[in-house]
């Protein structure tokens, strides 16, 4: 212990001697000089700025709105907020089309507002993470405007320009994930440019070192402003086959009616890992954390994003979790594999591109209990959780009912099979008043009737609410050492209905029991193998459960019940 303390003092003295240049900029404080980096024990919270809190009544959330809610986030137990893009943008993809990486969109405020947000957050020990849209810019970015102006422009090779195969024929068969061809013809220079997303989001050419330099400098700009890290957007589409080989066509049609395709030559090229490792080196100069939007189909694939020696992303998101059916068996199998894999797990149950967890898992009868069970699940695992705003109050998807109400362009293009992502992006529900207290104006997306019951104010006053449950379970993460450091040990592995596990560390053991079924369940536990001869339990948190403190006997759980107890011998 003494050695550690001395080492810590030495590091701090050295940092002070260096003018604290890099460590201070990235919001690293003395409490972080422990064995574990801060992000391992943090609860992250995704804020979609358009929809969180509107401070000026224009119906769109903004930075000052976020600042005004920092006390709420602190009280909830949040350690870091990830703000989805708030940079100048034509808003075709609601900010994921950036026209200036080093500024704030006036709709959201100013750089001064941003600095104020970072400094107010820091006072509350909350770090700020920004979104780095690394694959593409807006077509209104000065780089692209120059690039398309002539074949010999300074920025021509910053994007991917190619001749067509023939009159009216794009260079190859690659498709945009947003429903059109991935190539757009530009008559000024008679060439096509490549866009994996909307045509207004041309892909950057990451094979050009000038692009890498400019983009790496963007991260430096924000680190110096106190940003603690980035969530990296769409990393899988960074590189494309330079020979533009056609992708293999698969049987069947996609939701836009196009032939299915294996994205063999324009996704997940190995060069991506090299670039991410180089980006990590820059992050390390500032003690920053990188979170990845890492869509994978297997745990092995997810492992690759950590890098061989942990030299790539610290927190590649496990997005596979968002595709699992609500089944104890499916969740057990998956978590067992992720927990056993290399790297620190990063769990997510929903985000701004995915149906809200409340609606996805809800059966229409037990939705609130399921929401609590899911909190009892992913906030008690070994790993870092990333919450999505509104999840803590059980916000439901509010999908557009008519095509003319759709705001997200993919919803317009794919209607009615693809309704777009508006439903998961509706305003945060602060109270039961007009517009759920989000704005005094007309909200950019409608507030559902369920805001009457599922809102921060109402739920704060109810100890049995989803919000109160979230607060308690997050609190447990901070007070029970086993929740942070403890090993994950699955129990009763043949139980098809109940998912149970221990979090066990030398300083304590916590038992988590989750009924993934609508029927009552009564599991029993033999913890001999785990070193307990006559285990006793003490409830830390429960919902729809009836378990007496004392010798660990049958755990009685109602539909989707949750029991979390401290185990001693
Ligand atoms: C992933 C983002 O999460 C999504 O919202 C966006 O549309 C695409 N990347 C393109 O940037
Ligand atoms: Ca506003």
C-alpha cells in the first residue's frame, strides 16, 4: 500500500513539474491515480443533445440545457456523459454530418457554453465525452467543397473519387447503408464520390496521411478543452478496398428493397485497426478514453478492437447485447463469453439508433419490472455500462404514426418497413407538464402520453419507480467493492428462466438473481464450490422478490423479479 501511495505521490509531483499539461487537460485528478483507470468504474450516460433539455424555447435541446441538468445526472450517479454530435452541421443526419469539427453548432450554443458545461461538469466530478465522426464529413464541410471543385483541388484526394463503369454506371455495386447506391455522380468533375451513409456524408479517404493528421488534430483541439475522450462513430467503414471489388450478392432483399449484400470489401478492413491504434496513441498523450461504435456478430470479433496489447480501444461497445431476445439462456451464454474474453466489457442496452429497451423488451404487462430487471442486470456486471438518456425512467419508443411526421431521412426512404429512428430520440421527460418540461416551445419531436407517468419528477417522488431503482443499483456499484472488482461467476447454469451470478472479490460477494420469465420462480443455491459452507444473505436491492435476510434459502421471485443480496459465510 505504502509503495502505491509513494508511487502515486511521485507521479503527481512529476505531473505538477510538467505543468500538468496533458493530465489536467483531460480532467484527470488525483483520485484517478489508482491501480484502475477511472473509466472502468464509471457509469456513462449518452445525451442526445437535441432532445435532452431546451434552454431557449426553440424546441431543440442545447448545451445550456444539459448544464442545467447536471445536478440531476450527479444525483443519478453518472460519472461521464457522452454527447452525440453538437458541432456545426446541416443536420441532414442530425449532427452526424459535420461541417466544422472545431466549433459548436449555434443551435446548441457556443464554444463558451461548451467550456462552461465542461467546467460545471468537472465541479460535479462528471467527465465529458464527445462524438468523433471519423468516417465522413458533411458535404458542406470546406474540405469537401474544395474537393469537389476540381480534379486538381488541394483536397481532391481527401475523399474517394472514381470514374463510373460506363455511362450512368457507378464504379461498383456497393450500397449505402442508408438506402441508396454508395456512389453519387458529380457533374462538375464527371466522377463519382463514395458515401457509406447519406449522399450528404461523403467518406473521408483515410489512406491519405493529410486526412489522418487533420482528424487527429481535431481530437487534440477538444482534449485541450477538457474533453475526457471520444465515442468513435462508424469505425467499421473507415477503409474500403482500393480496387473497388464488387461485394458478393446474397439471396433476398433488404428493407429498402435492394438485393442483400455481404459488405466484404467496404467494411471492417484490417487497416481500420492500425488507424485506431494510432488514434489511441494521441488519446494516450492526454490520458483520454476511446469508446467504439463496434458492431460485431461474434465475441472474437469484438476482442480484436482492444488491440493485441490493449493498445486500441479501451471501451469497444458490446452492441451484440442489443440484439438478444429476452431470455436467461441467451443472456447467460453471451455474458459468459464476453466476460471470458480479452478486454474490459462495455455494455449497452440501447442508444439513439436502436429501439428503446423499454419497448424492445417490454411485454405490455410487466414493462416496468422488466426495465428494473435490466438495470439489475447490466449495471451489476463486470464492465462499464453506457446508459441512454430516459432509460432510467422507462421512456418508451414513440414511433411516427404517419410518413409525413417522419424526421429521420431513412424513415422517409424506407417507410413503412423502416420508420427511422425518431421514436427513440423523443424529448427527455422531466415532468408531467406541457411537453414533459423539455421545452417552453414546440418540441422537435412529439412527447408521448406515457410522459404523464414516466417522468423524472413523478418517479423521484416514488421509491418504487424505475428511476429510484436505477439510482439504488448505481449506488450499489459505488459502495459494494465486489461490484467493481469482483469476478463474475455464473450460477445455476441450466436454469432456463432465472439468470443468477455472483460478483465475488476478496472483500465481499454479491448475489444477483433475475427472473427472465413472466411466471414466478423459486431458485435455490448451493455455493459450496464458491467457498461458502453456510451462506447468509442480506438484501441490498429487490423488486418483485421475497427473500428473508439470514441463511440463504429459496429465492422467491415474481414475474421478472430481481434480487440482489450481500453474501457472507
Ligand atoms: C452511427 C450513428 O450512431 C448514427 O446515428 C449515424 O447516423 C451513423 N453512424 C452515421 O454517422
Ligand atoms: Ca434550444
